[in-house]
C-alpha cells in the first residue's frame, strides 16, 4: 500500500515529550531504518507522518522485517495483517501484552444494546431519556459496562504481573495505562531488580514517584 517516496518512521517510546523519530523513504518497495539502540526499546510505527495504531518493540542487534497492508485514512494509517520477523524482543512483548483488539471487539459488542440508539434521539435529562435510563435494557448495559472495565483492569494487572521479571512489565505499564501515579507503586515494587533497573523500569518509577 506504499508508493516510492512515502515515508516509514519509528517513534521511540521514551516516556518524554521529545519523541525521537527515525524514518526512511520507501525505495524499491521497502524502507530501511537503521537504529543504534543499547537494549530493548518500544516504538510507534508511522506512515507519512500518521500513526498506524501499533506498538512494537525491538532489541539491540536485531534485523527485523515488518510487513503489512497499509490502509490510507485522513487521520491515521492503520496496518492490517502486520507482522514482524527476526525480533525475539517483539515476540516476547507480544506474548505478554494485553490483546487490545480483542477488548475492542467486546467493547463494541455490548454497545450494540438498542437502548443506546433510542436514548441518542432524546435530550439528556428529558422525560423520555430518563424513562429509557430506568429500563431493563439500560440496566443490562450498565452491568455489561461494569463487567467490561473490571475485565480490562484484570487483564492489565495480569499482564504486568506476568512480565514482572523483565523490561516488558514496566513497558506495559507505560504504554497501556492512561497515566501513572503513586497508586501504581505497589505494582512497580513487585518487579525483579532486572526489571526495575531496565530502561522502562526507571522511566515508570520516575513517573510514579516524580
């Protein structure tokens, strides 16, 4: 889905607002990006300055090949069928991370409750809207929503705990949580020394205890 001269970029995830970017143009059907990294690092892939919605991880000395079909959109460039070969770091990350796409499917499923469409036709707080908000259908939606977010929290906590012995645990905290506060300190404390001293272990600690 890319043409000659299009650009592919990797934005380093470093917990800062600088977001160092490494990019290369497409030439002869591929874009080659050379990055000198001292250890495991995460990146956001971009196409022509637009985010793909993916998060990847690469390691020192790896010769990784990323393939996929670009879907050109105005605000983003999602990539379907994306895979990365030649990176044990990426494979480890994928085996530990939360499956956001599966969660998105569950989110969309319980939002198909017909009461939501009915409520959208009335002004919030109107008599008609209030009547629907007290209906059994809306109560079911509320119960489904509560169960969904409990499942999200459970999966995120399980992912962090399941990767407590490496850089992946802190990396998941940094990329999957909306923000980090001192409330997450007990989670950070469960990491092994190797995880705490990793690049992302130090970054997450500084965000939890500024």
